[in-house]
C-alpha cells in the first residue's frame, strides 16, 4: 500500500473537476508530511481518477485535476 493512499482516497471522494490544496491540507488529509517522494508517488493518483497539476513551492499549494 502506498504511503499516500489515504490522500489519494480523499481526493477521489472530493469529486470536483479541479481544486487546490495547501501543503498543510495535504499533510492533514494524508497523515504524513509532504516531501520529495510526492513527486514519485503522484503517478499513482491516476488510478483514482485524478492527476497532479501545478505544484507551487512559493505558494505551497498543489492543483489536482480530474481525468476525463
């Protein structure tokens, strides 16, 4: 099981076409701090019907897009 599985499940349940989460919100939802491994694991999100859009280090946000 992926360390980000809890986060991916929360994103899938959201259902919106696109939305932005802060790094803090991601940590809360996933139960783990956001780190560089997120870049590796983000590919798993497609299995949940979403993809990672823009990651802003300056604003500390991540945009998520629903696939299709």
